[in-house]
């Protein structure tokens, strides 16, 4: 099976730059007046897990064809795109995958991106999301290169359940060791993401809360989402954020916390006794499209304006034909100003998309 690349035959920009963007350093806004603040860069479509909700083995098996290395954006091309995005208002960059630590010498890219500063001369926040399998050996190098923080995926502490959900031989203990190494390296606070799928791992909510409570890490629970076309998503397998909080509150008193900034995806809660913070990400039950400030770049250089998008916009062609920074800035800014995505608010309506990009390709 081959990787599906979504083209944009109906791209209303026609690949042409637009005029009327704000001056460099002023954030562009989309049609819903949402500023561009976050850039998520997928550096590879490969992963060493086959999580049932992301890369089920029956689809991503031994015959699956991943992108060849020559198709991937080079580190220099990624850095150029990131630099232009910062000029358009981006303040935070997250490296994702696939599993980003599978990209060779990823710390070199981190070092390049860590040099970026906003027009206001503030350092760009640079983070990375990983499944944690290689984190213990990579954490110090990533920190030394300038990475700010890491987010680690961990869906269960029970070893048998963890291996069943990740469809791998990796142990939860390996991931926990990676989290510890990241904290020692200063990549803190470590955020730990747990996707909750009703009927599969909801009984691990309290054990996870107990384990990370008081650790200094931030545990975040994510509703099972209908990302892509292959994860067998059903609404009756969604445990809502409200239900998750209700379950935790049976054992620990919680207090809601106000968002720190526009576009923060997780609703935040603290333990009443000061033992730390948790979050819930509720794209299904309480969509947060209205505050979404994120733009995504795929491994081979396509720009996506939504996690649930059905097509992207080619940047690699411009990059590899020597387009100037200004041409690229006009192109990227123009794509954002035409953006109107709000899929999660439309879910279940007539707007439901038949074909969506896979999360393993574009990152969460």
C-alpha cells in the first residue's frame, strides 16, 4: 500500500502569491480572525508503533510504502519555512511525525530552529512530541541543541494493555524511563498525552492520574478523535473530557484553571491540594476551533490548515525551484488568510469529510 498524498487541484490561490499581508512581525489572520501563532512540522511519516487509533497494522503493514528520504524536506528547507512562518506571527514550533526521533540527526534540526527569534526578539518556543521509545538516549542531545520541552504519548501503565494499544513489543517502562530522562535534561515540564478510548483503556485514567500526580509532569487526556480514515472511529467509543474529569474527581478534588493564551488546546485543571496539573483535550465534545492558531507542514512540504483537512498546499515545489523568501511568505500568508477550517464544530453535520489526512502523516 502506498502513502496517499493529498493534492490541491481546487486551491483557490492557484499557487500564486497574494498581496495585502501585514508587515513582517505582525500576525496574519484567517477569515475567522484567528491569528497564526503555532507551526507544527511533521519530519517523517514513519513510526515504530502501530497504535490502533493512528497507524493500525492492517493498513500500515509490511507492504506499506513510506515516503522516500529524497521526498522529505531537508533540514535547511524546514528551517526556511519555519523562519518565514515566524515572520508571519508564529511564536511556537512543534516537531512531530510519525515518530520524529526516527529522523536521523534530529538534534541538528533542533539546533537550527532554536536560533529563531520573533521580530520582537523573543526566542521561539520549540517543542517535540514523541512516543518516548528513543527519548532516554536522545533527551540530553535535544536539550543541548535548544529544545524547550517534550510531550510524550503514553496510553496505559499496564504493560499488556500498553503493548496491545501500541501494537509493539516496547514496554511502558521504556517510555517512563524516557520521561525521566527528559526531566533530568531540563525538558520540563514534560507533558504526557493519554488517548482515552472507551472500552479499551478508560480504566487506566485513575492509575495514570495517581502515577503522575505530584511528579511535576502534566498529564493530559485526549478524546478519541476521528482523525484520518483508518482508525475505525465511532462516537460511542469517545469518553468525553467531562466524563474523564468526573472519574478523577471521585478520588481527587480538582479546580479549573484559566487558559494561559489564545489557542491553548487543553482545558486545564489543578489538584486542590497543589499536587500538580492535568488537562483534557476535547476536540469531539467541546470543539475549540474558534481559537485554533495552528498551521501544519507535512514531511514532504505540504501546508495544512487543519488536523482534519482533506488537502494541502505544496511548498516543496517553490522551495526547490529557488523561490525567494518573499514569494514563500506571500504564499504561506495567503493560504492562512483564506483559511476557514472549523471541522470539529461541523462534525456530524452534512460537512463530514469522506477523506482526511492521516494523523501519522501530519502529526497530532
